[in-house]
């Protein structure tokens, strides 16, 4: 099958940072959450997909098309929103739309104006006078108005009010009802991703630590609490980011069933791991490692 996004062993080096052997795939019809601490490489990956920066190695294809060899065709199928969109501030929203629309073969004016009404965007206002939240809404309207097959979102809900965040998430759910479309959604607001992500990829220090379905995470990842006497060499191999206190430990595991088989007859507490928990424990593990 042609994945909506197929990333294979990509590498990119900067002074003090290296994106190394990053690989994951996103099938059409699904939303992938891209999570990890600040500086992990999430924005670098999105820029590499858009060919805004050149990779040092590996490959990226969008619906089977190499993103460099077929750059124009690939970009015509992508909509994108960055955390801080950049527009000509002196233009009105309608004027900015007129600059952008000709770049897209399938630009849909009717859809653009409908989205602007839905998002309550003031078309005659200068872009530079918009609040941060309104600027993000405008960027979303532009990204969605050419019927993009792959939507790349880099912290898109930052600065948005709760009402619009819910509206936006509902819109994404509706978007992938078209099974030919897909979304890569990078966000530190992991509660948003818990609501809508079908896949989750965790990036830390420029490397993929895991890439799984939401169901696999729900079934296999957990927070385990117990006495310090339970931390043996054997059990320790099942835990991540172990926190030791005066009277016990708390740790993350991606092998819940193995923990229960080994320690199920002992006094332990096993709780569901939220995405926030996973990020916090793995970040702690990375710092300690």
C-alpha cells in the first residue's frame, strides 16, 4: 500500500543536535500524534517532510511520492500549520488568501469562506492585527481550503480557547472520515491527542522511542506502584523512568501483562498510563540515562 506518510531512517544534524534513523509510517484514514519533550526533533521532522530543510540521509514519501523528487506534487497534497504562522501582516485576511490560493490546483473558495464563517474570522481585518489564536484559526482555514490529503500540524492548538480547540478536534475527526486523508499532529497538549489520535509516535533526543497504535498503548502501558523490595534485576527490566521514594517506587511500563505475571501476587497498584504520564516518565528516564 502507499502510506500517506512513509519516513525511513531519516537523519539531520545540527551543532548539538542530531535526528537519527527516524522511521515511522502513517496509513491514510488515520491521525498520528507526534509527542516528546521540547527540542526532541518534532518540528525538524515536519520541516523535513515539507522539504524546508534538506535531510542528510534516509527517505520520505507522501502517498508513494518522494518529497524531493516530486516536491511540487507532494506539496499540492499537504496542508500545514506551524505554531507561529508567518503571513504578510499588512494584508487583510482576504488579501492573504488571494496570494496563497493560486499555488494550489484544488483551491476551493467556497470552502475557504465557509471555514472563515465557522471560525468567525474577520476577512477585512489586517493579518498583523489578529490575536495569536485568530492567526492560528486563519492558518487552519488556509490549510484546509485546498482539500489537502495530508495535514501537518505543529502545535496548532497552542493559544486557542477551549471552545475552538474542541471545534478544531471535531473538525479533524470529520476530516478523516474520508479514508484517503491523514493527519500528523505534533502537540504538547497530550489531552488533545488522547481524544483523537489513532497512532502515537514518541520522539526523544532525535530518535523514535516508540510508535504504536492508541489501542496498543492503552492495553500495554501502565503506571506501577509498589514497595522497594519488588525492584529486582528481573522486575527492573520491565520498568521505565523509575522513581524511588522513602516507602516505595513508581514507574512506567510498556509490558503490563509481564508485570502482572511476575508481580501479580504481590502488593502492587497498576494504573492506566495517560499520554502525559508516558512523556514525563520517559523524559525522566532520558535525563537520568
